[in-house]
C-alpha cells in the first residue's frame, strides 16, 4: 500500500512540476507588446512564439495530474467504503474541493495565454485595442495555481488513504453471544436419580 501511495504521489508531483515549469518558460517566450509591429493603422504583425505549445502542454500535464489523483481517490465522495466522519476526512474533502477551483483557474489561464499567443503574421485591427497580447504574470499565476492544485490533491489522497487504513484496522465491539467475546457456558451438575421411578405400594 505504501508503494502505491508513493508511486501516485511521485507521478502527480512530477506532472505538477512539469506544468509549472512549462508555464514559466511560456512566460519568457510569450509575445510581448513591444514585439508587435504596426505596419499600418489597421494591421499588426505578430512574431511566431512557442508559448502556445508550451501553454497547451502545461494544461495537458495538469489535467493528467488531476485525473490521476481523482482516479486514485475514486472521486472521494463516490467511494463505497464506510468512512468515519472525522477531522482526517474533513481535511481531505477541503483540500479536494479547493484543488478543483485552483485546477479550473490554472487551466483557464493556460488556455487563454496559449490562445493569445497563437496569433502570428498579419492581423487586421479595428481600433487601438485590437492587437491583444498576453499580459505579464498570466503564465506565472497559472504555474503557482498548478503547484497548489497538485499539492492539495496529494494531501487529499494521503488523508483518504490514511483514513481508509484506520477504518480497515478498526473492529467494532462484538455483541454478547457473537464471536470476539468468549462466553462461559454455565453447566449445572447433574443430580443422581433424575429419572423418576414409580413407587410400587405393597398389595
């Protein structure tokens, strides 16, 4: 069991770190406003950038990490095992819930950043604000959210597994007359002459 938990934590942690690293690289490689050339009042030229591929790869890595955690915990609330509703399970539920919010925010930022870096070549502009580029900080925020998502997912998974082990090791007290509590059987000594004999009166 420990080997399984360790393996899942390593895989998820690696994917989360990969998503964060790719996000930071995408921040460096993103198209900046100074790199967009205005050739006319109605056209902009965008340079090619690997930020789109980096952002999509980071989003894919984060999605896989979240999928692995949820498969391992079996969506936490969809499990068939009977858990005791204690602080351990409460912590797991809290971490799992927050991780879904951070996961959605991180994936959304990565997809927006990748989409805005997809532009290359000439594009028509209608007004002064039509040539959009990714603002500084979008990819780093996505990187931090990716790490938070993975950390919370791992904590939730470890808490669920520890609670499951405690439930498996816990045995409820046996009711009287059931296996688990030895009961002594009271044996009454047999009295001699228990068989009744009919007295015969002399005729």
